[in-house]
C-alpha cells in the first residue's frame, strides 16, 4: 500500500490520510488523539463518515490512544467498491493497519459500524485485541431482530433490501439538504431522536453538527444505500465463533436501534460483556466515551 497524500484537517482535531490499497482503490482515514498512541479502529454508522469521531480527539490524546477512523468504500474520501460485502472490509482494515505500522489493534463499531467491527474480530484473529459494539445493530436474520422497530423503519429496511434504487432519491435529497440548509436537516434529525439525544446535540452551529453527513454525501447516495443494504442480508459469519473479548454498550432509550439488539449480540457471543446506559439514546457514546475507551485499551 502506498500513501498518496497526508493532510492535517485541523491542528486541534484530525489528521486526514488518503491511502492507496493494493487493488488501486484509495481509502480515506482520519486520525484522532495521539498519532503515536495505541491504535483503536473506529467504524462509523450510516449515513456518516470518518468525521463522526472528532469528539474523541481530546479524550484519546489524554489516554495515549490513536483513533483510526476510515471511510468505508463509496463514502467520504474512500473509493467505491460496488459489489462489496461486509466480509470484504476486514481486508481493507488489515491493509490500512499495515500501512500505519499497527500489528495489533482494538476495533469499535458505532451504530451500523458494529457489523464491520465484529467482522474484523471474526476474520483478523489475533490482530484484533478487543472489540466494542456501541449502539449497534445485530444481524437482521436473528429471531426477534425486528422487534422494537417502528413501521417506518421496517419499511425502510424492506425497501433497501428489495428496491435500493428507491432509496437513492431520499438520500440524494438528504445530501442536498445538509449542504444547503443544515439548519433544516438538523431539525429533522432532532425530531427523529429521543429527548436524551436531542440534549446531546446542544445548540452548536448546525454546519458543525452536520459535517459528518456532508462528508458522507461527498460521492452521492450510492455508498450510503449499499451500506444500509448489506445489513439486510446475512453477514456471512456467525457471532458464536468470535473469541476476541467483546464489550457491548447501548442506551436503554435508543429510538434508532432498539436496545434489544444489544442483548441479542451479547447473548450470541460467548464471554461478551453488556453495559446498558440508563436513560441514554443512540448518542449515548458521546457521554460515555471514556468508559468505552477504557474497556478496550
């Protein structure tokens, strides 16, 4: 792998790197915290991007931790891979780790990034030291996995599975909204969240709060829709075979992904630990990041 470019997006926050993979694709990666610290790969949700984890910079730096946050293919700075599956991604992660000089590392997946963290645990063996699943969604082919989702969410999952082209106009409109009217986009996001999550967002500049979405939309909706769609198919591996230490964290008032999924994941992985955050929603990680980092580093 060759390193194509290196750029410092902000002297206080992230370092962006654009790495060339062995097959010629480029992977966009953000580094937060201590660039020379213990590596933790953080996988973003959907629609989101490497910028999601900017809030971890100071906390990681204090702990001597380097957060490695890649954009998945077709999202942000990373080149598309149209026919990819969840189990293709550990190869990209291993190549990025090699390029950065990390023989072993922890992995963490937030929201829909959880499948990729668990795939790395399944495929990369001893290279993965520990795993955090944060507000994650488990396999949708597990019994009872759709319980707790509202009618709208179930219909979106169904359409994404059988007719993904119908979802592209929706995400294209979202991409336009976050660029041109971030205040309206943020209002819509707030409306879909619980009280605890709305409090977490605070009253910061809408452009700052929607920056991770703007970056997710850099290449249009294709990568976003594919990322969602992959979740509606079997992942290609079983959770019972994972023998890396796994820590599952979830807010018990999560309106985006039902807390039931945390229990499903924890029950399926032998020896895993489950921490439920009382009163927290999908953004509980923002308040409890210290506990997550302490668990896996």
